[in-house]
C-alpha cells in the first residue's frame, strides 16, 4: 500500500470513527477525533464548524504539531491544542479523541473516583487522572498541561469538561470510548442501588487483564458490530 493509499484509508477510518461516536452519543455537535499521518509531523483533524455527523474524508484538514493549518481553507477545532499537545508528548500515540460524554465527565465533579465496575474497565483500576483546568484548551501551554495529566495512560478526564483518549487503532479508540462511558453508567447505577460499592479488586483486575490478554479480537468485533449498526441506521 502506498503512502497515498495509507493516508486515504486513515481519512476514511477517521470519518467512520467520528460518525459512529456521534451515533453512540460520545460526540455531538462538538468534540473531535484526530490521527497522526504515519511518518510525518502532520495530523488529520476535522473542521471546527462542520457537523461531526456529516463529516467526509475530503473535509478533513491537515495541521502540523504546532496546530498550524497545512491543508484546508477553514479553521480547525478551537481545541486542536489538546491533540497537538498529546502528539508532541507521546510519539507512541496515533489517534486522539476529545469528547464531552455526560456520565464519565460527572466523575470530575465528585470525590468518588471512576472505579472499575465493569470487567472491561480493568485497565484503569484506580480511576483516571483528572486535569484540573475546566476551561477550553486553546493554547500550546494548555495542551502541554493536558498531555502531562494524561502521562503514559490511554485516557484522562478534564474537570467539568470531558475526556481525552488515545490509541494506535481506530477500533481500539472507539471501543475504549464506549467502555469508559459504560463503566461510568454502571458506577452511577450501582451508587443509586444503595449499599457498599464493590468495584473490581486488585486480584480481579489482574485476572481480568490476563483473560483479555488471551485474545485480541474484541476491538475488531465491536468495530464491525457498530459499522453494521451504522450502515443499517444510515449513519455510514
């Protein structure tokens, strides 16, 4: 596959991921997904004002790691600095998603950590780091600060604002976005049910991690399922 083919596939997958995240309620009129173009310091990202539900591969912009527009004639998202800050700090990261899902964001406003209630939340046994700045992330300095909060994790929360997730495959990024919100939903339901919360123990986290490690099919399975749902619903 040529570099042109690779970039076109990246564009198509980014659009698919974005539309499915809108369909799933993780993104709405705001929020954004980006992808590093392999072998470059350039990033694909959607325009600021275009509906995420109407995005197409040709609509995507290209920015450099300073957030400067390289390809395109409309503004990138106001919070592009979230993405470029992460890419500068984490050469291992290929994709970034910033959204505003209600349930997981709620755990930035209480003193209860987002504990692992569902077994797929084993990756974050102690909850997620919370970035303390509730304002829009619109400067290089703010983007760098978000990257420091993220550290070497694959997700963090932004106080009273939203989420940042990173991955190297779109199916993993999409699955992780769904899992994070579903774990928050389960924790809220368990809290409302009353009684003592019983999140996964350290030993259960270890065992669940081992059980997930024995197979790598789940991201692709989730991705294909939602692609089918999206096509059936006319989203794709």
